[in-house]
């Protein structure tokens, strides 16, 4: 389940509507994504998905700041 945890946190972040919670959800998602990236066993296809998710989170932060 650890492999999918970042996906759940990412989904929660991009769907968050409450500005006060958005920053928290983005941080949790980023932390989980970075942890997954640190795992040498993460497949290349998932790494591409992760890079896309990180890009989306960066853009979301930029738009909401």
C-alpha cells in the first residue's frame, strides 16, 4: 500500500477547496512523493507519473499563493 499512498495524498491535495487546508495537503503529498522517489525500487513508469504530480503541485501552489 505504501506505493499508492502518495497517489491518495496527491488526489486529496488537488481536490482540496479550503485554502487553509490546501497548504497542508500539498506538503503531505510532496513528502510522500519524495519518500517514494527515494526508494530505488520505484519503477521508471511510476517516476514519470511522480514528476507530473510534482509539477502539478508546484503549479497549484503558485496559483493559490
